C-alpha cells in the first residue's frame, strides 16, 4: 500500500480518474483524424558518431526508442523494432517509417529501460532479440518482473518511484513518477507501474520521461535529483485534448515540463512512427516550434532529431542547482 498503489492496482495520486469505455467509444465514433502517409522514406543518416571522451551520444531510433551511449555502456529506452505496436502481427498500429537505426547496427546493449507495458513501449519480440544478442539488464516498474519472466526475460530489475539501481558500469538509475496508466489486455489494467527514469553518471544526468500527462512530478524530479543535462520528453499522441489530456502531454505542455525540469537540453520523442491518435504525422514538431516561440525558449534548447540522427554532448558541467536546490 502506498500513495500510488491500493493493494491491487496502481494509480496517479491527486489525478482525476481516467477515461472509461464510454469516453473511448465516443472518441472512436466521433474521431476525425488527420491522414497519415502510408510510408515515409527518411533520408539516410550517417553511422552514429561515438560519444566524446567523458560525454554521451544519443541516437533517435523511432517513437520513444533512443540509443544512449555512455562511457562503458549502451542503453536503449522502450525499444521497438517490430512492424506493429500490437499484440498480433496482422493488426494494430503499423509503423509509417523504418527504424532510424537497423537492429544489426546496434552496439552491444547492456541496459534497457522500460517506462510501462503498453505495446508501443514494451515490445516482446524486440526484447527477445536483445536477450539473445547481449542479455542486457531490463529495468522496469513494479509488477513487470513476473510478466517478463513468463516470456523468457529473466534479467529484470523492478523499481518503485524514487527507488534506484546501480548498474555494474556505475550508472545510477532512479525510477521517477509519471502520470499515465498501464495494461495490455482487458483484465490487467494498472497492475504494472509506469514511470520515467533519471540516469546519473560521469557523463552527466539524463531524464527519460516515458509516457505522461503534465503534472507536478517534473518539478519534483528537479527538486529531488537536480536539473538534467538532457531530457527526453514526449511531444506526440495528444489529440483530441479532451480525451488525451489524461495520459499524454501536448507539445506546449512538454515545453513547460522542460522549464520545470530546468533541463539544459530537451529532445522530443513519441511521434511520427505509429498513428495512435488524431494529430498529423508532422504536427507535433510544428506545434512544438510554435510553443517554443510563444514561451521565448530557443530552438537549440529543445530539439527534434531526425530519425537515425545522433547528438553528441560533452561531459556535463557542474550543476547550477542540485537536490533540494
């Protein structure tokens, strides 16, 4: 029992209850989604540059999947290389572009971060490929360990919000709150915990938000853990707002999250790969640019990377403020 678990299910403290089946039906019947192209052929990107000495390299693969290379360690976030974000290979959201980095071009992966169990984030075929290739440690929220073990994935570390795990490389991983929900079928709603992750090591501090609505946890992350050098924030799957406000931030809210965190640099994610909601494929990036201008935030402070594009950052400078600051 805790402030976000009632003994059977997890919940968002202080948040309004999520949408029920009636609201889902209302959205599905009345939705007017912007058309997406069947396929987008992205310009090829050069091979990912290695991280600078003592720094990091970030490659945007697709959706919420990043390859993060740190000194002595390669990390993947919510990895998905499958054609569909679905429980079956013949139905469900199909990808609109290939991953920006081929699976065969990955370096040895030592750590995987799973923000929650939705099909566009916890992709079992990709996790099995990673297991067979390198056997990385998987870090996820409470409730995931038994589920993953049933699917042959046993090198799993479970965390509650604000709990930490230190990888053998020395990287410290702290699970942070998010305002979202979980479930892969009709009978497991909110049985596994969702969240984000704060990473801290010699290359600096990185925050991966996972899926989330806007709430006070962004400011709480900064208060407890200090401002990140790099924040990975969702900007897509937000329309219509009357329905998507509960689980997902809008681009404007992502800008506010960037400011709450005090991040030196933020990078957008969760867009342009699978059509999950009603906005157009390019709308998140356009809305983000508009929101940045309205808030007076420079485009260099919050970037959208091309699929397969790599960003390198030098080792972090001392933090302006830290935990409790």
